[in-house]
C-alpha cells in the first residue's frame, strides 16, 4: 500500500494502518480524522489535484 501510494502524485498514503477494506469501521479514528483533513483542504483550496 505504501509503495503504490508513492507512485500516485499527491496521494495521502497509509492513512488507516489498522484498517482493512472497511477502514471506516475497522480504524474509525484514523479514517475520519484524515477524511476531515482532506475535506478541509478541498474546501480551503489547499488540495492539489493531479493536473493533466
């Protein structure tokens, strides 16, 4: 997972170390903390999307 994340520009890798395919249930604290941070970045125009 870490390796693949490094291949994706602007990715946020390995955000739920205790989660599985259902990290929203398995690793709720990390999942929602990082989701909220991502949404705030988008809202504040701080998110850098991949430009093509």
